[in-house]
C-alpha cells in the first residue's frame, strides 16, 4: 500500500520481517509460536518508536482508502503476509486468537540471523513481553532469553 510522503521513513518497514522472525524464534517458546496480539508492542519497543508513531492511524499513514486500525499494526501484518508467502510463517486461530508459528524454513532462517546478529539477539531477548505471548494451547511459557549456539 502506498504510504503518504511525509511518513515514508516513519517505520523500519524493510527490517520488520527479519526482526519478527527472530523475535518469534527467540521468544516463542519450544514451538516457535506466539499469540499475534502481543507482538506489536515489543517490536515497537525494540525499534524505540515514540508513542505518537505507535498510535498513528492507518488512515493518516496510507494514501489509499484503508480500514480503521493502527499503521504500525498494519506494517507488522504486511511483514507477516510476506513471511507467509515465503514459507517462513503459518498462522492459525486458536480460541479466537491469531497464532503465528515458524515453519521449519522459518526456524532455519531465524537461527541464521540470530547467530549472526548477536547484538540484535540480545536486545530481542531483553524486551518486556506480555505473559500471553506464548502460544496458548501448547503449554509454552514465554522465555526471558533463548540461548543460541554459534
């Protein structure tokens, strides 16, 4: 979707997908899956997005006629669509909640980035996350930090 010229550099759109893969792998428990509703805030925290940007409406951000919602959420959802198309992520609904889960290819790709980006891996592990982040039907608990072997 076309972005209004004044907002072209508002979000790190080109890096969201990579960061999301790493986040799901590092924080998604044993099954590398997360409750989608609890991903937006930690990723916004990771990118240090100011409150005004986090609350920017999609209507004000995009040039096309769009539905209600927040622009940040839309950008993350757009990244998820790309990851699904590339075969890295699947999604399902459980108990009315969207669950994003890494595929085998997604896990391999995330591990590749996690091993090579130690500073980013550490920062993702340090993010505060909602206790409901982990996949609700798997018994997973969110981890404080997942160790990745080089």
